[in-house]
C-alpha cells in the first residue's frame, strides 16, 4: 500500500544488531590485518605493483609480444629500476658517512655562533635550571631509598648494602655465529622482496583468472556490482600511482638539480629521497627536506646556503601542489583530506612504514567498495570526498542551527548556477516540506519553527528583489531611470493565489507569485491573516480568471479540499488549480478527492502550475529573462 501524500515518509530504523555486527566485523578484519601482516604486506605490495604495471603489459601485448614475455620484461625492468635506486642511495649514503668528519668543525662553529647570539644567556640559564632540577630530583630519590633501607630489618639492610656482583662471561663467537648474525637481518627483507616479485609476476600473468575467482568468490549474482568495483578500484589506483610517480619525479629531479647547483653534497641522494618520500601524504616532502637542510647547515660558513636550500623545497612544494598536481591528477582519488590523514595513521599503526606507503591506495579500494556495497556504505560516507548531504538537507540544517548567513550563501550559489526558479523548485520548497513535516510530528519547537519560516520569507523576498534589479538593468549595464520604469505596463490581475492554511503555504505562494510576475502575469497573493470568507471576497473584488490554492504537505489535501468546495460553490465557472507542492505517495487518490471537491487542475510543481495559466493570463505572459532562468549575474546575485 502506498503512503498517503499527507503522511510523512520515515526511513526505516536501523537495527541495533546490524550495528553491532558491523562493529564486530571491523574488529575481526582489523585483527586479521594486524596479525597476518607478514603475509598480507607482500600481497598488498604485489597488487599495487600489478595495478601500476598492468597498462604497460597490455601495451606490449598489443604490440605483438606474448604475455609471458611482456610480463617478464616489465617485472625485470621494474626490478632493475628499484635495484638502481637502492644502489645509488647506498653509494651516496656511504659517501656522506665518509665525509661527515669534515663537517665537524663547521657544526661546532655554528653551534658556538648560536650560543654567542644569546647575549643574556637565556638558553644557558634555562639549560642550567633544568640540570639543577634533575639533580635535586635524583637527590630526593636517593634520600627516599636510604630511608626505606633503614626501616628494613638489619639482615635485609645488610644484604641491600652489599649487593652481589655477577659477571657474565660471553661465550666466544664462532664463525658460524658471526655469519648468522650478519645474514639473519637480511633474510626477512630479501624473502619479502622475492615474494613480492613472484606474486607480481603471477598476478600479471594470470590477471583474468584472478579476476574471475574474485567474482566467483563474491557470487555470480553480483556480477554487475563486482565488475564495477574491480574496474573503478583498478582505474583509480592505477591512475593515482602513475600520476603520483610522475609528480614525484618532476619534484625530485628539480630538487637534485637545484641542490647540485648550490653545491650541496650528495644532491642525487636527496633528489631520490624526495621522489620516494613524497609518496607519504603531506609530510613526506618535508621529511625529505630535513637532511639536505642539515647538510647545508653543516658545510656552509654562513646562513645563505641554508636559506637557499629551504627556498628550493618551499618553491617546488608550492608549484607542485598548486600547478602540477591539479593538472596531472584530473579526476580525484575520491578521498577527502581528513580521510587521507586518518588512513595514514591507521595503516601505519597496522603495518608500519609499509602501511604508510600503502595507505592511500588501500583506502581508495575501501571507498570504492563503500560506493557499491550497501553494507559498506559507511566507508564512502566517512572517507569519500562526495557531498553526503543534499543542498536541501544542508540548508534545512543551517536553518535549524539559526545560521542565516550560510543559508543565504547556499541559496545564492544555487541561483548563480541554476537560476532562481530552480532554487524555488528544487531547494526551498523541499526545505519547507521538511519543516512542515517536523512541525506536524512535534519535532520542531514553536520558536525554531518561527525562525525557519521568517528566514525563508526573508530569503524569498531578498532573492526576488535582486533578480528584479538584474532584470531591470539595460543591456548596456546601466540601470533604467525611474521614468523608464513607469512606462512598463502593469497587466491586470488574472490570477489570485490563496494559501490553504498556514505560513508555509503562503511562502510557497509567494514563490509562485514571483514566477508569474517574471512572466508579466498579473497575480495577487492573499495572506494567511485573511479569513476564508475574506479570501472569497478578495477573489470577487479582483475578478480573477483563476485561483491557485497553495498547499504544502502534510495535511495538504484536507485543507485544500475544504476551501476548494467553498470556492466552487461561490464561483461555479472559476478555474481552480490546487498546487500540492512536492507531494509524494498516493497522488491519484488525493487528486480524485480534490477534483470531487471542485478543483479544475491538480499540480505538484511550479512548472506545472505555470503551464495551467488561463488564456487571459497567457496573452501578456512573456518568456522569463535569462537572468531569472539561468541565474543572475554576479553583481546582482551577490551585492555587498
């Protein structure tokens, strides 16, 4: 059975059991990720390398190479690149370590300069004070220990005073033990590296088979959803990794060249580190900047080299963030800024430094799953960058918070993009509908309800005045003179708008009035302060050709039908249009009831209401100016 248009539609309540199940699943999955990190980290690295290398493998296959050869070439090439980076980094690090003693005197002189630049000795006094506090605390702890020893029995005190000295002689290290101590620290990294290479090769070689197995694991009935998840996740991650690599290279290469030009030793090492560390969100570039700045501090006789080194990183970071990245990335990864930070913290806690490197790609996959899997929708809400509230919900929430400024900003922005009538139809009427439903459910207090309706009335009047000001501006940009305005003919009133009952109906009626006036249609709006008998007298006085009854659910049909009966009884030939604004549900039942009460037409939108104008009104009606349909210009829409 369909819900009535007069009854509010409520979302089904969420089961507490489902919430507990989701929390339990999160805890279980987190535990699996944490305790299984030794196995899962190589797999995750292999998946990301597969995403990065898969497009190149496809290009080689299209060029005529067999899949095995194409996969072997790309895996071998990536291994050579990684090995070359590691070798260059190791050579540069050894070179730096060998030259560190040369910088000792420079560092000492710089420290002496810093100390001498403190004429009052503030830093020295602070250091001395800290040392004195530490000495006093040590003396106090020793006194407390001595007092405790005196309170103990004599035998126990004597044992305390003369502790036994134990000397452990280490067994002589055999060549096998020495070899073991040297090889053991290298086993785990080498094993992980070998596993990543092997997994990557297999994934690239059998990628269709792995895809089919994932689809079968999820279920063949979810083919559409699974296909979309896999395609979008692979596309986003591949694009992110490729663009991040390009951006980082365009960042690290100028770093190395700039440091080399300044004479900073091991410039190639710092460029490589800048390229690699910039994969870490936000802080990676500044971590890479610490060492070259420290080296510049150590080797220079003055501060100019340090300042120039800092300037290189600042300038490149600004250029990369504001020019290169927006141009390169194009489509976003779909993650908000706060989500990137939270994901970096979470994955670092789970998997350490590798987790920090994989944080963004792994979270991108979670966001994509949240978009297509209803049970995981909270992931897209919490981590995604898409708006989670509609414009109507945001505006209503701002009204409930009594924030008129942001409400006006939202409305003006929507008018600039879509036009004034679209704002009425798509935003303001649904907002009033929400307020009316909350008020009828006793969820909206009287003072808050009054604030919402007063703010909406003010907003409608303010925006219409700005729109009219823009419409009365000549093509040359000059405002029409008063005598020119008086020459504009005012059409006779052919339409009378009557609110069905309360203030919300009157506010929507005011929106309809503005739309009709914009089309040069003479219209008059009765207020809720008039009794229904007085409204009937107003219709007779104006000799209107049509009456529009403005009714906003809930209780729209009930009040509109009562007044419709009185109108039909008084004016048998009058055209009566009942507007059930933003009505949903069993509309046919309500329409039949209103027609039986005497309504000529029943509409639910402003567009449909305007289409039902009587012939006498359409003679003078003109097409609304572009400033009102497609949005006013910036000066009229945002006067300050």
